[in-house]
């Protein structure tokens, strides 16, 4: 497959099956882009591929909405970190799955801090790719459409309001822009205020995984969540994990 062909690959069209998810793959390696597109199309999904950061960002903005963006961090034109940062700063909450090279720990941490939801380290298996994508869709879509009957539809925790069906949250009446993972973390904590969760328990509940070495991902997402709702609501419990404490109901000064 030529590099030019990889710049704009549409594996299927939304018109053929409007129920399919729409995925944007931003990856400059032609073989990798082709592999990812082929396997996402089998989920099934309508997949478009772009081979550099600038055209990928343009497609993200002009051809959405998207159900997922698969984003390589090492891209020509505009790096994946800058693409992720730009989308999140614009308020785009589309789930983002990063693709990173083995050993690029700093890039992974920066990507998660900028708002990416999950990552895969190259080389990865197609089964792992499909599992991670399905997990993101399960959290972002199926929970909204078919919420569990044993879960409340909304929670009020002091000045914090959380609507599970809409997947939206407000603090002191102002909406807090949350990614898929950030919302699920907040819901998990607010569901049981005062309980200390270990990183392993949060991985089970929010990421649906106990992937080896994934604990630092929990830390990064919690730090990002703290930056949005205030550091005083989620406390570190040394030797255990993290605990949520209700905010005061009165307006902040």
C-alpha cells in the first residue's frame, strides 16, 4: 500500500451502515495504518486514515463527529501530542487511543496528561487493539444508552452534580469538561464517597483491565481529574490508593 493511499483511507462509508462507529486513524506508517484500519473495520466500524498530524487534525474537526481517534504520537507536520492538546483545549471529548513506540514512557505520560484515554505500545496484537477499542466504546456509549438498573441515574455530592445518562458533571453549577475515563473515575469515586480504592481496583472498574505496569496510568488520570474538580476532593491514601470526599455545597469564593 503506497504512502499516498494511506493518507486518506476510508474502509467503509457511514451511508452503507449508519449504525457503525466512526473512527479516525492518524498514523504515518502505511503498513501500520492499513493493519489498524482493516481490523477496526471488522468490529465493524467506518474508518478513515490520515498520515500526518495537520491533515488528521483537520479531519477530526471538519469530518466528525467521531466515536474514536486512534492517534500515533510520532507524526510529521504536527505531532500527536499537539493534536491531542488542540482537540482537548477545544472541548472535544472524543475518546483518544494513543499509539506509542516501546520505551517512550515520557510520551505516554504526557499524552495521558493532555487528555488521551488509553494507549497501546507498538508492536501490539490485533486482539489487544480490538479489546481496548471495545472497552472505550462500552464506557462512552453503551453505559449511556443502557445504564445498569442497579446504578442511580444521577448523583449529588455537595456542590458536585453528576448525570450518568448524559455523562456530564457540574461543580458549583459550572459544567466540568471530562473525557471518557475522567467521567468514569469521578463516578466510581462519587458512588462510594469515603472509600479508599487501590489502583488495581480502579483498573478493574474503570479500565476493565489489570494490565501489568498500568498503575501509573491511574495516577496520571487522577491528577488530570484533580486539576478539573479541585485537588481537595480526591485524597491520596498512603499505602492504599485514593479516596473521594464530598465538596461543600456552598458556592466557592
